C-alpha cells in the first residue's frame, strides 16, 4: 500500500485503456438502485498501518462515521518459526476495534523468508504453508465478522516481484480458497485486490475458478481523473463476474458466505446463497487521492473524497475503503505523505488527537447527513456532467448534487414547492432556499452540496 504515486500512474494507464472501450462508455446499470443496498455509512472504511492505536485514535475514526478498517495481516510477522503462529498483535487490535464497534478487513499478505525469497509466493511448498497460516488466522478470529482479503495488488511488481504472474497468484488463491472451504467455510474470503480495475488480470482469476471461493471481488480504482469514471468500469466488471460466477450446474454449486454490511446492529452479517442466486459484489478495497498530487490541494481532496464515496454507494459497492487514515509524513513534495484524512503528528493533549484535514470534516458531514439513508436514484437534470443523487429513508428524501464540469452553474431539481436547506460538503455555510411549483434551483460546482427539505407549503 506504499509508493502510491508510481503505482497510481499504472492505475491511470489502466483506466485510460479501459475508457478507450466505447462499449462501456454509457453503461445502463451505472448509478442504478439496488434493492438490497446498504445505508450510507454502513460500508465505509479506512486504511490503517498499525496494530496498536494511539489513545483517542480509533474514537476519531469512529466519530467520522467509519465502520471498517483495512489493515495488513502480515505472514512474516505472525509466523517467525515454521508452524508456530503468533497473532497477539492482532488480538490487541481487535480488542481495540471492538470498543468502537469497528470491523476488520485483514489483508493476507506477502511472502515469508521461511519459505520465499521475496514477497511473491510461487512454490507449492510456500503455497501450502501460506494456506495453513491463513486458515490458522481465520480459525483464531472465527465468528468475529472479519473479511479476509487474498493479497494486496498482486498485479504490480512491487508486491509480486520480479513481475506479476496471474497464474502463480491464482494457484496461491485457489490453494487458500480450498483450505478455507474445508476448514473455515463460514469465514469470508475476497480478492484479488488489484491496483486499478485490471480486467485482464481479473478475468484470468475468474477463468481459474476463484469466484467459487470468493465472497466478493475487491479492486483498487485509483485514478487522478474524476472518480465518477469508475461507474462504467464497475458495470463492465459486474458483467464479467456474472459471466463467470458459479452456477448450480458447475463446480458443485459454489455455496459460500457472501459479503453484506446489513444487520440490526449496524455491523456485518453473512448471507449464504448458492447456484444461480448467488450475488458476488464488488468491493472498493483501497482508493484515495493525495492532497500533494498535481492540481489537487486539501480542499479538492475533500471534494473528491465525497464524490468517490457517493459514486461507490450509487453503484452498489457495499464496502468502500478510503486510503489513508493518517498522512504518512510532512514532506510537501511527497505525494505518499498526503493521502490521509488527518495530519501526521499525534497530539496527546488535544480533544482530537490528530489535526483533521478538510477531508476528515467532509467524511463526518457525509455520514452524519445521510445516516440511515439508502441510495434511490440519480435524477436527470440536463447534462450528463451534472450529478443529482437521491437517498431515501422511509418517506424522507435527501440529495447530493455536484458537477464534473469546470464551470459553476445552476441546475433545476424537480422537487416541488417547499423550503430546503443546502449544506456544503464540509458541513458549513448552510443556506435556505425555496422551490417553486416545479423545481428547486441551486448552484453546483465540483464540490458536492447536500439538500434536505425543511418545510412544505401550507395547504
């Protein structure tokens, strides 16, 4: 999860390659309501890089509205002698997460010098050892709602040196999948956590039969372009999953746990489906924007965060993990240092132990405003560049609106008469507006605003 700058260039290249396929430029399933969609907030998470949080740190994460954390579960750190496993660091982390009702997405990663010369796992001996370790970890934390992710970005040389090999990765993932099914069939396994939506790598995984064992397909849709562009890629990927997903008549039916964040306690649940009824969702397992990238400052990062998370929710993505929680450093010219929602320095004497960046306030505003609401539809208001997303909670409706156009302009939203509050994505500057008999007219820019009705006209 390091070296985001160089890796993101590869992701941007993949995105450009995908966008050249005009077949999926206007996917009819993009921004389409899902009757089983989660409420906004249930599936939001953030990447962390620690097993021992600083005092007050997890409270800040929970207060922002996150319900998941994603963290490396490192083979080399937890098996230092062959066959002897030490998960105590993750015991401590899980105990800390439980205090704030946060759920874990653990990445089963990389090589181990006891079995491999580098991060790649390519021999049969190493594959079997990796699978034994992965099953031991899943048994250790069984029943606690952990999602286990099969590796991190195996389609790039940094994490599968000296060069990616999808056949080697698939052999490892199949070994782990079969071991999970035999020993921990109710634990959730996902993959392959590719950098970008790498269709060639993904299809090779699907052809190898990995959808028989995965509860969801995880991808990292990094880009330095508009986050809304991911919608058509999600659509294409969903069609590919449907093409290869297990059927009742193939490979024994593909029974297994599926990913859901719905439950009465706002936590994860396991829904088991089989055969042609099985739904395999897409998870946005890691995605962020650095506030040190060209043409992106902290204000723009905060707007892009809101647009990214709203785009994911509107496209049926049940879990969205933002990269990263903290800034990794303070060098203003190093993009890797500035993916965080909060600054790098810990402040033990503060009410908030890390200084929030605008993106933190944006996250809290988004989750507070839409808590308990489900995506209902995208309204057509003229230009394809204008986004008006409607979220529902019973009879109540709330709206997020923005544009990908560089020009600030006004749009008319068909809401009918009444009084409405318009709130900026950072939570400030709430204004009151009145709609006429047909519509509410508001100004939109590349930074989302949120709209809620406060009163209807007296009859």
